[in-house]
């Protein structure tokens, strides 16, 4: 038996796999960018363009932290435009910006280096937690445009505003972050006064204040580029040249002003950073704007096309609990092909519980329709899934009354097409209450809605008998033996060995399966017992692995071949002498992973089939690099636009989030032995003080909004792993919450996979490792000898039983023994 097995490629030549996935990244990027405004600017007529803005040359491809990527190269907006034959009329401003970018980057790096001076190389994790992660990378904005910067020989200007954010810190409600800086605002004024056609590009992982559009009239077009991954620049050029028609739609509501978001002044550090009361209840995103009749700048689901579409409803049917609406979409434009997204919203009747005005229940994206072309499709959903949670009876109920079914092109622009009549309240599911709020939080109560539906709209009567009552059993979990080996081993492993399985091995030491720079793996000390380790890599924009690595002949990582150039990696210089390979010695291992667009952009495609392809593509990269579990998708709800990790998450809407997460899961898991890790379960909606904040969420809200997406992903696609979060929910850390990890996840949703902690989450307070295992969290990551010691002591003292460890260890073994790398 070999001592170790090294994955990755032995050459750094571009592989066919890279080329194939790169093409997919471009398609996704082009399909997910959203055209927000277009007064005759796009597609561009001119080929000569005045180009400005921080994102033009230093285009931000994605966010920072674990969600970062280390791709071979990324195409900037400027490069993409040049590749497509555009001429940049003047680069004076851009050249100047380069210089200031380098200066600011250097200042940032020096600042970091100063602060990490006292850390030892093996304290990398602490260094990350205490300095690197929490030192905001404020993306430079450049200086003011001067008259000499403005080329005369064009009528078209593009200005790309750029922002970057990432884990451990939230965005700031300040100029240069949520607000445009004075420089940006002035520059846009200058361009708007000078050029006939001005396109504003938003190169940011999250929402910005765009009230500038109310103050300046000359900005004719706005494109939400998000962060486009390695092919962002080429995709951008595809859109502005007209070779691709925009078909992305917003997955969040863009407010006129920040204060329009629910309890906006109380979010994160603006309020009580350690106690976040979800006072808006279920009224998150468009649900809030609708119920309070607040006019958004752009509503949820919104996006323009170059083409125009006509959506015709051709009949609504009801079969048991399944509602289906047939629609025909016709491209009524003369010049452009395009795709339309049809969205179905349901309005539930107010009763004992007050409801949102409308909720997304289904959607469908057409194929590419040529001018005059048409396509017919069916939007379908199960009425059961629209039930509301009644805390008093601990039941999910569909209340008696009239249910409006709306079809349209966004959350505001839709038409009633049928009304469902339910003559009595149905209890759909009997559950049990979980996680009480720690104090009364004064939840918002909207006005009661008195929906009166016009007589001529077709009525369909719901047959209450078609609903079978579901009732969750809450037995204590037992070991699940999914493979023969799991059963055999669970019986024969010693207590110490079980503990080894439930705690990751940390960062050092050599495992059997070696994926260079994998951020996590399972135990490396059970090889002699015939149990190899499996490896985990971050996401969610792809696999976050170091591209160039070196190993000694005996398999000791020499780490990297060169220090990455990306500015957020400046810290690595600190450990340079320890991580740089000696030239020419040992093995070289190359892992050039595809940087797909930020997850918000992916969701903006509203195309689950395309996102499933992304999952398949990532699966090919996992196979190449020996990764078994991908630590993605991130699927927390965009509760507020300032959350630093929103770019890693899909949407403010749980149905859309769950559907997209299920799609990427299906894609990855279509490869035998691979798995996703949906994260962060749950309510990791704030980054400042993420490990100590208590997200105080009324149960109905928790179930209908924050758990709903996870539930969809689990039920529809069976992810192989779930990662709990850092934060507390209602005063309890999620990794130590039996309510979440056992009652909800396993008993109610029937989940039988692996649950792991977020990195070092349970290392902060004594007793928390034990609480993890007792609460149904199987694997403590990345793992530390202290965690093993604590579990062993707990066994001795009787706080932990062998049976508890067997249950957890079985979930780890199931993944190992059915993994892509299972062989010794
Ligand atoms: C992040 C996780 C990530 C883990 C491993 C944590 O800081 O919150 O999303 O998967 O690190 O890198």
C-alpha cells in the first residue's frame, strides 16, 4: 500500500477541462448580469468607448475570504471589450488608477504585516480570525476625471463602480461602500454632461445606493455586473455588443434608499451587534416592500432585455395539491432574440395568521426565442409547500380562503390568472416547536389585507381531502449504516478511534489522499485501520485551491511555488520562508480551478438547469483534485444588503435560494462519490461578530424564511453534507442546537447525511465540542487535539455515551466509504 496519493495535475498546461469550464463560466456570467436601465444606450452602437471606473481594469471577479478563488487568470472589463473589438478611446484615467490601486494595496499589505508580526506561522487560523479576515479591503475608487482624460472622438462612456467584501466583516453604510463616494459621483456627473450615452456598471457583490439616478439625468443605462468570475469581462462584452441579450433578473429588491429595508438602522453594527432581533418577521425583501407599499428602485425579479415579450396565460389547473399554470411566451420584438423569465406568485388569504402579499412559488425561463418566436411552458407547484407555520399549534397550515395566482415578469409586474378556493383550513404537517426567542422582540404586524378578486377570474376549488397529514416522529437518531463497511467498523472501532472520526485532524500532517491546500479533511490517523481521509475544499464560486504546489518526495507539502499575486494574499509573505518550494525539488502539483461568477449572479440567471451544469463542471474539478466534499453552496438569506457575504448567497427569497442550491447539488452529486455541503445552517446573516451574535428569530419566520431554502435543498437534492454556522439562533449556537440539527434537519426533513461545524466554531468555549456531538453535529472542523481530549473526557465522565459517538461517526464513515477516493 502506498503511503499517500497525490491528486491534481503534473503539468501547468491549460487542460481541455479548463477550456470547457471557462466557456460555461462565460455563459453563466452573461446570463446572470441584470440590465436595470436602458434608454437606448445598449447594445452599443459605437466601437470606440471612453472607459473609466475602478472596476474597468481591476474588475472584481468575486469576494474575499474562503469564498475567494485562485484562478489561472480573469478577464477584466477592459480586456473583454478589447477581445470583442472595442477600442478604449483613452486610458489616461485607468493608468492613473492602476498606480493608486498599487499604492493602496501596498499600504494595506504593510498594515496587515505590521499587525501579524507577532503571530507564529502555525497560528494561521488565529491570524485569519483576528487580523486578516477582519481588516476590510476597501476597494480603491480612484481620483477625479480631469478634462484631458475625456476623449472627444466618441459619444459613449462606461463607468464601472467596484466594491469588494467578504467574510468576517459586513459592508459599511458609508461613502465608498454602500453609497457612491464623492469622487464616483463627480466622475459620473462629468461623464453624463459630456457624453450622449453613459453606461453605469455595478461591479459589486451586493446592492449599492443608486440615488444618483434621481439627481443626474444623463446616465442612460445601468448594468448589474455583480462579480462575474474569470470570464466576467468577456461576458460583459457579449452583452454590450448585443451578441447576447440580457436575461438576468434580480434576486433582491433594490431600494430607493437604505432606510426602506426592514429595520435597516438596527442591522449589525448599526444596531446591537450582538443581539439581532428579526422584528420584520417573515417580511424580508419584497415581502416587506409589498406589505408596506414601498416603491422599490427595482423590484425583486426585475430585469430588462433587448427583446420584448408577451406572456399569455393559457389555463390554470389543479390536480390534488398540485397547481399548474400553462403559459405561452412570445418574443414580440423585431430585432433581438432573447429569453424571458416567467414568475408565479401566490397571494395567501389572511386568517389567524397574517401573510405576505405575494410569495414566489414557481418560475420558468424560456429558451432563446428568435423575433416572433414563441414557447409554451408549465409552471407547477405544490400548494402544501405554501403552508404557513402556526406557532400556537406547532403545525403548518393552509388557511381557508381565496388564494390568488399571479403570473408575470417580476414581483410587481404580474397579473392575476386564477383564484383557488379552500373552504376549510387544512393542517398539512404536525411539528413541534423549537428554539424559543430569548426575549420578546416586538415583531412587526402588517395591516390585514382584504383581497377582493374580480368575478371574471376563473375559480378552482381545492379538494381538502387531497392533503394527507404528515407528522414528524422525533425519535433519537441511531447510527445510519449506508455502507457495509460503516456497519462493520462502527462495531469494531475503539472509543478513541470514534473520537478521531468525529474531529478533523487540523491543518498539519500527511493524509493518504492528498489535495494540496484543501481547507479540511477527515481523520488522517486511521489509515492503518483501513480508513483513508477525504478532503474538503471551499466554494461557492468554484474550488478554492492553490493552483501551484510543491511536495517533497516523502509527501511533505512545500506548499506553494510562488506567492499569489492577488492582493488579499499579501499576508502569505509572512510565512513565505515556510511555504515556498525549493525550485526543482520534489513534485509539482497544479490545480487550476474555474472561477465561476459570484453566487448571487448565478441565481440571477433564474436558470436551474444552467446552474446544475455548473455543479457538474465543479464535479469534474473535484474528481481531478481528489476533493470529496465541496464546502458550498452558501445559501443564507439576504436579510440586509450590508451582510459581507451576500455575494456567496443567492437571494432574499427562500424558494429561489432553495431551488438554486438544489440545482447545483444535483450537478455536483451526479458524479459518483462527490458531495456538496450546504451552509451556513442557519441565519448567518451578519458577519461582524459572527461568532457571538444571537440572531433572534421568531419561529414562524425561522421556518418560513431562514430554514425554508435549506429544506428545499435537502428534500429535493439530498446534499451529502450540511455545515452549521458560527452564530447563535435565539441564544443557542447552531452547532449545539439539537432542535436544528436533529429535530428539524433529521426528524422533520429526513436528512441522513453528515453535519459538520464551521471552522473552529466550537473551539471558543469549554464543553462546546461535546455539545456538538450531543446535538447531532457529527464532525468538528478543522479539528484540534483539544477537541479530542474534551470528547474523551466527556466519555469518561458519562456526559457523552459511546452510542452518541457511533451515530456521529457513522455519518462520517458513510461519506468516506462511498466517496470518490475510497480505496486504499
Ligand atoms: C467560513 C466557511 C468556510 C470555512 C473553511 C469559514 O471561515 O465561514 O464558509 O467553509 O471557513 O474555509
